[in-house]
């Protein structure tokens, strides 16, 4: 991926954020709740949105999860 939204983060943080995106996509939030810090980070990067049905990935978030 040419445009890595996690380039400014440590490897550990980038991996954790990527797994958080996968948890959001798979609706595993009861087992793996998103921290407030990660929520702010992913929202600020434009990778997730908060909607009535909960957290959802944006098209950019889906691209990150799919490795596009």
C-alpha cells in the first residue's frame, strides 16, 4: 500500500489499530471494545465513522483492512 495511514505510529500501535479495524468490521466490539484513544485516532484518520448502528468502516478503512 503506497499510502499507509499508520506510517507515523510504531509497529505495535499500527498492528493494534489494524486489528481494531478488523474487530469493527466483524462486529466483535463486545469482546474487544475500542479504546477512546483508538476511536479518536481512527476517526481522525477517516477510517471509521460513528453512526446510529455503531462504528462502521469508511471506504478508506475497508481499503486498509483489505490491503488495497
